[in-house]
């Protein structure tokens, strides 16, 4: 009698990722169609500061343009985090359950951080500055998310890339974030210097501490 031993066939489906990539580009296409002029100014953000000058009012933070691209931004950044983890051997880039966890955590982190900032800004009486500062951060973060979206597609479907590629992207993103803060400080220096103590407190509590604890938690967890 021949005994047949059945081994489970493990397949890493990438269909869920394809759906999300298509959805992201569909949202971008619809947003471009509805907000044609604004999207054109946004696309030229790396070459011109026109977008920040025209759309500097804090009401734009809750506009359909910002919200729709925020969704794409979270999809893109969550993909990049998972791909980076997979390149360093901490996860599988085709694990859709892990992606949902990263996406949910990232969205919750950004939104809860924004709400806490609103509370602190109200307490310190710097609401106007914080709204404009947040709008500028969201603008550049969204721009980064859209730029790395096609890079995510390449890194997701191809496995023969060096680990230096994710590191290079991470370094570039960090540099852009630092430049964003410097630009914001320059643009709002009169308001900042008038409330310098509150700004330093905000910077330490909400812009440095959360990322430090996330880094500490991740490195401690992977050790």
C-alpha cells in the first residue's frame, strides 16, 4: 500500500496588491480630473512653491483633494513599510494581513497625532499656525507618497533589488522631511519666534518623541 503524504501548497498571492495599486491610480486620475488646476500646481511642487502660496489657507486641509490623496498616501507608505520589512527579512511583502495591520496602524497614528496636535494647539493658542503647519506637512507627505507609489510597484513585483534601494529611499524621505520643517520654520518664523517655547515643546512631544518610540519599539521587538 502506497501512503500518500499531502503537503500544503503555499502560494503568495499578489492579487490584493494589484487591486490596491489600480485603486490608487484610479483615485489619482479622478482627483486630477476634478481638481485639474490644483493638481497641476501640486505636481510641480518640487519645482515651484506656487501650490503652497495659493493653497495655504487651513480650510484646504479638509478638502476633497487633500482627503482623496491622503488615502493614496497611506496606501503607498504602508506598502513601502512592508516592502522594506521584507527586504530586511522581518516580513513577507505578499502578506495581506500584515499590510492591513500596517495600513490601519499608519492611518490611526496620523489621524490621532493630528487630533492631539489640535488639542495642544488650542491649549497654547497657536491654532492658526498649527493648521497651516499641518497643511504644509500633509502636502509634502502626500507628494512623497505619490512619488514612491511607482517605486513600490517595481519593488513589490521584482525581487532582485539590492537592500540599498529601500535605504536610499528612506534617506531621501528623511531629508525631504527635514527640509519641509526648515521651510515651514522660515515661512512662519514670526509666529514661531513669538511662541518659541510652545513650538519647541510641540516639536519634542509630537514630532520627535512618537517616531523615537516607534523606532525603539521596532528595534527592541526585532532584537
